[in-house]
């Protein structure tokens, strides 16, 4: 829970379909990784009493093994 005036920084993958791996490190799994749209995420934050201060999206770092763009959203809890 954020106090009034408290900051939230969210970082997440975006612009891709839901990822559903069957195995991670040779272990069978049943998972879903959702990759939200930054604008929709900002709307969700607004509906929960936070004001979005900044949003940025960067390209995937293919050399580091990333497959999707990365989003960063900075928001502040309303007083």
C-alpha cells in the first residue's frame, strides 16, 4: 500500500501476446505471463488513485535475449 504522495515504478514487458511456457529449466509448468499495454496500465493506475508522471517504452535488447519491448511507468499516489 502506498501512502499519499508515495511513488510507484513499474517495469514490464509489453506489446506481445500472453506467454504460456510448458517448461522452465526442464521443469513442467503451467503459467501465463501477461504483457499489458502501457496506456491501459496507466488507466488502471488512475482508477486506483495514482497519477502517472512518466511512461517510456524501449526496444527489446535482442543481444541480451529479450523478445519484447520493455515498458516503465512512474506514478504517484494522490494526496
